[in-house]
């Protein structure tokens, strides 16, 4: 029988809150594994045990657990009866593949059952000796071995595991409040969402679309990106805001070179209003310093000035390459690069303002009936829960 | 030996052969018809309310013309025309979905590349269709 062990991360440092974090973590694991089959999820001493029932699959469950935030390390373990004969036999069988290539190893033993006849060092020595005999090419090494075999004696069974793989890291879903992500169809915004979800933030998302300028496919692409994100963050409520009127008004009444910045200011205003209604305490965007005209320092300052709540820009200090690496990792890249026009590309000015001054921006903005535009946009929001 | 192994696309080759045979029989007449149609379309565009550049050079194949309206983006035009039952393409044939490197190499400026449309004709097309296309383009141009 094989089980999965999940080592809890930072949350072990949270003192009195630890129980709550652990419970939330187990809840997420249970929820994510539910479509796969029946699993018993329990915890003890900052370790979560996932035991498949009946013929629930282990490989797929492992892949799902690799994406759960709040876990630093994850390993598979074989379970057997608590006697040395079973332990030795199982370790030889279970670890034959793991120990086939490496040349150095060590055995670490732990027992929570103090009645067990051997002490931890004795267990390590016996198992170590047995494995060395069975696999003579592999020698014991105490410092920095290639493989660390872990033998754990608990209340009812013994657990033997080989490889330990890194978990997703971060903090458990829902442990850090809720934020509103501005989700375009690009590479950056899904990555920004992932990074905040990693710190435990629940996410809502807002997307602006402008039919007939933007297509149905562009909208579906965004929903598809939200789906990829939800694998890591949990459920996301996506709010699709009709933005056509705003864009045509800006085009008709304002200087072309200010169009992008005016649009962004209105987007932030709308996002903030929806965020308030959804009890989100922060906005999240994929802005990175200097990537495009609207993301110069001056532009960000001007955009920020309409916000009353914090705006988290987790990508602000990252290079495009680094962002793309994460985008690929979360399986969003191929979707992000699908070439559908989104509202940011439709009316790009020839010479966009890269260092806009707030007084000139406000002057341009005064030509618009902002209140009415906001009200109209908010009236026709479409909510889709992913 | 200058050879490489591979599996040729036999059905496609046979189909191409059949198509060539058919066209050879109707060939010369077709070229004339297409050229006339193309020229008519260009003329209608010149007199329409859509300021646009013709990217196709004189003496080019008679069945295609590539244009760049002064404003707008290919994808939006394509969809707007689609709604009226007119199907054209954007950019150039070799760059589906991406900005055409061919047009860019022709030193056409960025905005013209992004609004470019490629209209292909068959001998079965008629002048009234060219007129309908131009009218629809005028309507679509008003979006921008």
C-alpha cells in the first residue's frame, strides 16, 4: 500500500494559528483530490498523510498534491506492519528502483511509538545494512547523500520512503484574504495571479472586453487562463466588464497619446468598485516596470493615483524571461500567446505618453463623463465562476 | 545522392493534379476575369470612403490583392466582414495569426501591417460581390 506524505511549510511557524492553517490545507487537499477518488487525509506533527482508499490512484494524486500551496516537500511512502522483517523486506522491494542509479545513501529513522523494540539509530543501522547488502553499488554517506531513505514507525504502521520532491511552497489557499486580479489575456496577469495565490490569497478576476473590437475567442481565452490558475488558487469568480463605450469615448474625446493611460485609470476604478463589492482588499496586476509605455514609473504613478486600496504588482521587478518561465510552469503560456486582440491592443496610439503628467492626464480625463461611464460598465457585468 | 526518404502526400498530389487539369482547360479566360475583378475592386476602393493603401504591386498574380486601411486592425475587419458573409484574410499567407514578416520586409509601416487585409478571388466571383465587399468595408471602417 502506498501513501503520500506532505510536509507543511512556513505555516508551522504560525503558532496558535497553526491548527487553522493545517485544517485549511487539508480541506484544499481533500477538495482537489475529490474528483479522483476516495482518500483519507489526516495530519500529525506538520505532516499530512494522504491515504488512498480502495483503488484510488496514487500517481495522479501525487501530481495534484504537487500543486497545493502550503507544502514544502512531498514524498511517496510504502506502508507495512510494524516489525523489522516486514520493514526490511518492504524497503528492499519498494526502493529497488530508487536505489538503482545513485551511489550514496543514508537511512533516517523516526519513531513516534516509543514502545517499538529498536531505537531510531538501531533501525537506521539495520535497514542501512540490509539495503547495502541488497544493493552493493550503493554506499552509506552521512553528509549530503544522493538518496535519503526515511523509515517512520507510527502508531499502527511503518512507513518507508525514498525520494523527497519539492512541494509547491507558499501558503495555504485562503489564508491571506482575497484580492481582485486584473486579468487580460496576456502572459503577465495569470503569472501575477499565481504568485499572489502562492502567498495564500483567494482570487477574484476582472476582465475588460469590447465587442465588436474584441472577439468571443478572446473572452474564452481569458476564461481558459482563469481555469489554469484555479488549479493552484481554488475557485475564481471572473467578472467580465463591457468596455466598448469607454474606449470609443476616449477615442472620440481625448488626445490619442493619452488613450492607454486613461483607459487604465478607468479600469482600475472599475476593478476597485467590484473588488469592494466582493470583499477584496487589494488589486493585483501583472505590471512589470518598463515593459510597455503604460508601465513606466511615471505611468504607474498616474494609474495608482486613482486607487484607494493597495495594488500588488508581484512582477514589478521581474524580467520578461523570468515571467515566461513561470507562465510555462503553470501551463498558461500556450494559451496566453493565442493571438486574439484584447482591449489594450485595439486602439494603441502611435506615440503613447511614456512620462504622463498627472495634471495633463486629469485634464484629458475631464473631457469624459467618468461617473456615467463607470455606472454603465458596472451595470452590465457578467459573472462567471471558474 | 541528393535524395531523402519521406512519405509524399499522395492524395494531395493527385488532387492538385486534377485541379491543374481543370484549370488548364479554362485557364486563359480565368486569368483575364480575375485581373478584371481585381482591378475593379481596387478602383472601387479608391473611390470609397475608406482611405487605404494597396500593398500589392502592379504585375502581381491576378487573384489576390493586399490592402491596408488607414485605421483599424485586421482581426476586427475580418470579423465585421464575416458577419456580412464576406470572408477575407489578414496579413499575408505565410504568417497566419502573427504580424506578417513579409509585409514588414516590404517596409510597410507597423500600423499598415496591423490593419492589412488579403482579398483572394476565384473566377466564379462577380462584380456585385466586389461592390458588396467595398460597402461592407466602409461600414467596418466606421468602427475605428
